[in-house]
């Protein structure tokens, strides 16, 4: 199959090793572009591929990725990050898709892992990663986006037969803050250079959220949502939901009740109803919170794993237990299945 996998990296030796090992069994060219590693990343990569190149880092992720794509032998490219690991590729289906969808962009399924307190949580997203380099390239110093080389052309996407895991959010609190502040600096520079744009405001809000600066996160999300945005876009859906959490986490839970006005636009998603449960719970509207979690389960379409099943049931159980509705709480905890905190609370109830 004439396809090149392109990866940029810096000081990611162990992550990149895992990434490259996951690609070994597939018939793809692998191109690695190192942007200044000092930990042996480049030397390790040379054990897996001859196509290892250097790029002088210039605080511009799009330029680095476009350089990597230019170094590929084939026009059809799949771009991965060094902390992403392919878990499944249906080669026969992929080959068929590349014939059927020439000129379109393939979206891969990525499972993100992150810490929530001491727990590891996961969420699913679809991201544009498979394309013909003659038609598309990257734009943006950070949180770069794939855009058409012909700026007037529309981008059509399809779901490619590729799945990958992503460990890049499994960071310590210190690492998370360091990464967030790096991103904040780059994003603010982009806004200064290019003018205010809702996607950049969204990414700036996400970075402030990662840094734990929830009030600033909410302010940027609010500014972005003043624009006339397509409510179907994934980043808009994610921004609305993260905005809600930012409001509650910054002590603006009552303001977040205004999200009831967004139910018509976003109420077809489990993640939105899970958020509403959180908002209601923080406004001491407990019956509404339990109903919201029940609705999240009924819809069964969450991106955050568990928001439409065990995690929603657990939260409903906690509310019922706090209200001393022990039988109802126990029922929800049982529905949460093997979730350890639910089993622990159920054991306490059953001992009484």
C-alpha cells in the first residue's frame, strides 16, 4: 500500500518507541522528523526506519508537520503524534476506502486517556489525519488544523478504518500545567498576530482549563460562543460542554443553569446530559440531576467513556445516598457494575 505515516517528535523516546512498534506489522513507510531531541529519540527511531529527518524547531507545529509530510515518498499520508499508538487497522477496508474517497480526508478514531483525580478515564474522538498531501496541508502554530491547499475548496471527510490510543493527556499536575502554559503563550501570540478567531479562543480556553484557571477558561469560551457557530461541529460541542464545567469549577454554578436554554441544540448527546447532571447537582437540584444522568444513559452515545453508563449510574447513586434514599442508591450502584467506587459504596450500604 502506497501510504506514508508521518510523525514529528522531540524527547519522546519511550512514547515514540511504542508508536513505532505498533506500526511494525503494517506495510507503510514511516517518516520521523525530530525537532531537537536530546534523550536518544532520534537514534531509537533510526532502528525502525531509515526515513528520519531533522527540523529546526521554530514554535510552529504546522510548519514541522508540513515538513514531515514533504519528506514522505507517497502522496497519501497518515499523520500521527508520537504519543499515539495504532490499535487496529483493517487494511482491506482501508485500501477500499482510499479508492472510494480520493480527494477526501480520513478521520481516525482516537481513544484519549486522562487522569480524573487518581482515576484514569477515557474518551473517544474522531480526528482528521489521512489525506493526499497534494490537496491538503496544516495551518496554525499550535493546535494546527488540516486545511485545503486551495482555500476555496470544501473538505469532505469519511471514517477511516484506523483506531489508535492516545496517552498524551496522562500527565502529572506539574506536567499538565507546564504544557498548558506553553500552549497559552503560543495561542495568545497567534491571536495577537492573526486576530480573534473562535477556534483559537476555544483552544485557549481549553489550555486555561488544563492549567486549572477555570475563570479564564470560561471567559474565552464565552467570547468564542458569541460568534455565529455551526452547532454540529465537534469542537463547538466540546467547547459548550467544557464551558459548563469551567463555570461550575469557577464558582459560577448558578450561571451554568443557563445551559437549560441549550437543550434543543445539544440535548441529543449523552455528554451534554451528563454535564447537566453535574450542573444540577451543584445547584442542589437533586431530582433534576438524577433525571439528567438517566437521560445520558438512555441516549447511549457518550464520547467520554462511562458517561452513558457506569459513571452516570454512580453519580446518581451518590446523590440518592446523600438524600438517604439507600435502596435507590444501591440500585444505581449495582447498575454501575464493576466500577470500584460504586462497589465500595454498595458494600457500605449492604453492611448497614
